[in-house]
């Protein structure tokens, strides 16, 4: 368990927080903050102050705004930060907050690079503050239910995810070298770790761009991860696959010695086996609201939450390793990727 400073809160004494980032995702987080009775929004930070003021006004509130997270925290008495900036800003914003003695709940990815994420893990340890990454899809109650079914299968041999969508985003994604792997695949990669309670050992990945693609980079990819314990996790997907699209969560199959578990990404998962599944209560968490609830509870109790930065590093490492393998055309060991990131971080 990673030790960090606790911050008490309750419905009678809600946690005062700053939200950093007031764009579209920032506004989703502002709504989640406003709906949580144990959290109190005390200010909004954005380099565009007009955007920050507009976001505050949309909530029907009159709150201070600013461009500097540490300065606005000192002015408002904030005790924690929700970082919803663009990935390139995750490292500087989280670093400034942690060094100011503020725990941070940040949007995925932890940082723009694995080396920056490793540096943030070191900063969190040095400052004694919690840095938790919100992998929102891991907080899906259906993922929790699928994990319970996986436990019914005995030894697991393989996990597969199929992801086929055709979104036309425009903007930066259209120009990325690996839009699918870098911008989207971290969600299923992280979920696979959660389902198996295991980390990856190595990966072989191929990425390519079909001739009709509207992306400049590789919109298709297939990656095979060897997981600790011997299971294989296979991800195959495309961001330019019109027709019969899968869920945004992908379509999942987990194959084990006693049967298989299936999840279409939108409905409750099912078990195909010679026994009925053991009933379990539904998860209390869901989406970004669930991540916020877990963050507040961790600060209150001192329990290490899912997504704590040291635990989350491997999910981002899976992305970087898959990209490295696709570019080099050879299998890549996760330990080597992490070692290089640590060297760069130092």
C-alpha cells in the first residue's frame, strides 16, 4: 500500500476542490463534482479565463477562476484538485498541485508519456500526496460483474477484445501516428489487467491504416499480450470500421477451464458454463462519478484506490509497448519499456 496524507470529508464537511480544465470533458467533471454531496467546488482553473467563467456560469454559480492551480488553491482553501486538462498538460498541472500539497484526481492518461507518468509517481511519493488516475471505464458496474464471472472460470487461458467503430473526430486525432492505440486502447488494456488481476509480460503488435481511412496514422491494430500467469490478452480494433459497430467498450470473451464469460460492452455480462454464477451485489461505483467517489473515500480512509498512480503505470506502459512493437515489428518486453521510462524520468 502506498502511504499518502488523508483529508477528512463528509456531507456536513465536503471536500473543497478545484477543477482544472473547463472544456467539454471539464464540464462533465464539473457536473459530477456538483452532484457529489461530499465534494464542494471552490474554483475553476483554465488558461482561457473566459472558458472558465462560462463553465462556472453554466452551473449557476459565482466562483473564482484563475490560470494558476497553486495560486487559486491558496486563495480558495482548496484541499484537492481534479485535473481535466489535455494530456500534454497533465504532468505540469499535477506536479504543481502535488508540490503545493494537494492530492490529485486526473483524467487518463496519467501523462503524455510513460516517463512523465513515472516522474509523477515519484512526485506523489515525495510529497506524500495521493495521485489517482480516473480510468472511467474500469468503474463501469458491468466490468465489476464481468470480473466476478471471470472468477468462476478457474484458470483463464485467453481474453479477447474486439473494438470496431468509425468515429470522425476531426482535430488532433486525425493527425496522430497511432490514434487507436494512443487515444483509446488504454481503456481495454487497463480493463484486461483488472479482469485478470495480472500485469503484462510482453506484447507483439501490428498496426496499419486501411486505404479508405480518414486518419493519417494507423487506425487499425492487433496486439497480443502475454500476461503474468500465462494467459494471453488479444486486442483487435479499428477506428475506421463502418457497419456493425461494437460498443465503445468493445466486445469481450474470457475463456477458462470451466467455461467462458462474455460481455457485449453495453449489457450485463453472461456466463456459459455447467454451473450457475454466484450472485454478487452490484458495484456502488459508475463512470467518472464513481471515480470521484473512490477518490474522496480514499482520502478519508487512507485506503489505496484503483488507479493510484503506481498501480496505473502499467496500463500506460501497455500502450507505449504496443506502439513500440508496432513500429519495430518485434515483440517488446514490458520490463524494458518501464526501465527506459524510469531512466528518462530521472
